[in-house]
């Protein structure tokens, strides 16, 4: 009995040391991973992203009646830069190519309007560590400039496609067959999503145009109450490095 006790104590001490070493190693690994994530998110980083969206043109017609347009599928692609401004808070400007528009069907004729923009979002982002990645929510203004567009008229088997012209003011002598839109657009962004530790992220976003992009039309006499604003909802996939 007296000879066995020291051996048992040595075994217990050895097991305790092994457990302590394992716990210490686990703690070091977790701390190292957390520090790596914090370090990564405390530096300026770049991101690429692209996605699809549902777009519409909301507003009123010349009489002040609400437009009854249908959504169309658009897309966006571009880059952004993420700049730390405070713990967990970032400034995230970007540069995107985006398509917007709407579809209107009346009687047997459908009109589809497709607009292309170069867009500059200026978002402020909050990111919180959740699991192995970061939950993020962002908001801010955007400005955009129209670079192209198409008006597509369809009636039965007949299709007519014309270019959309960007103008601030439609003159009295301008053609009646051309669709005109103001080139400048601006509004508000809101998005939320999740970013993995490796940099891959997914986000859902909504966009509300605040500028009337319907130009002043000198061909119309009387009180023109028409307005036109971009609205969209989308899903984007990206990678930050």
C-alpha cells in the first residue's frame, strides 16, 4: 500500500499537466485566431462584388396618378474599399456598374425600360463578430450617372427597340418617339449580410432613389405632375482581401 501511493500521485499529476497543456494550447489557438481576425479587420481592405436585383421605376404620370410598373431583373458589379474609422465601424465607398429600369403593360403593348449607371455608394458599415465570421449592416447615400439605356416596345410579334437619351430638359422640337431621362441620380442604400473569416461575404441590399429622374418636358403644356424614381432590392456575393 505504501509503495503504490506515490505512483498513483505521479500519474494524477501527469494527467493534470497533460490537461493543463491541452487547455493552454487551445486557448492560444483561439486567441491567435481572434487576434488575426481583429488585425485583418483593423486594416484597410478591398472587396469585389456582384449580384442580381429586382428594379422598378416608381412615381406619377402627368396627371399625378401613381405609376403601375412591374419590376425587372437588373444586376450590379464592382469594387469597394473598407476603411476603419472606429472599433467595428467602417467607411466603405465603392464604384459599381448597375442596371435599373421597369416594365409597363397597357392594353396589348408592353414597354420595358433598361437603364445603365456608373454608381458611387458611400456607405457606413458596422461589423460584429458572430461565430466564425462577421454580421454586418450598412447604410449611406449613393450618387449615379446614366451612361446608356434601351426602350423596348412589344406588341404581339412586333418589337421596337430605341436608345434612351439622357437630358435634363426636353426641348419642344425633340422627337416624340425617344424616351428621355435625367442623367444624374441619387438616393439611399441599406444592406445587411454576413462575412466569413476568409473574406467571402453575402449581403442583401435595398436602394431608394430620392431624385426625380424625369426631365422637364417643354413639349407638354400645362401642369406636368410626372415623377420618376429608381427603386431596387438585391442580393450580392463578394470577396474581401
